[in-house]
C-alpha cells in the first residue's frame, strides 16, 4: 500500500442521496469556501484511499434519491438503475 507508481485513475462514486449517516451535505459548504461539499465516513474513506493510491474521485449523488427498486417491467430506478444504465 502507499505505492503511487501506477497510473492515476479517475473514479466516480455513485451514492444515494439518503446515505446518512455515512454521507451528508456539509452545512458550511458553499462554492466560495474551501470546505468539503460532503462530510462524514464515505468522504473521509475516499480521501484516505486517494492519498494512498493516487486515485482521483468524484462523489456523484444519485438523481433518483434512492438506492433503487425493481419496477414491474423489470427495470430498476434509483442508484441501481443508474449503475445498470451507466448514467454519468
């Protein structure tokens, strides 16, 4: 671990908006300050992984605001549906 000699990779982390208490919007965040947009466990873990590996990441909240439910036609909504459809 800690070996940064490999190529830097970019990773998008898709999360459901209701991931509290593991991911929360920072109440002190705004675009003009340097405070992180998200706080608590998930951002802290990603920051540590990034420092150890050199991987760059983006936290992308799910548009559906849910983990996902299987629909009657067999498709999925929420975060699961976005993953299946490879939504950016």
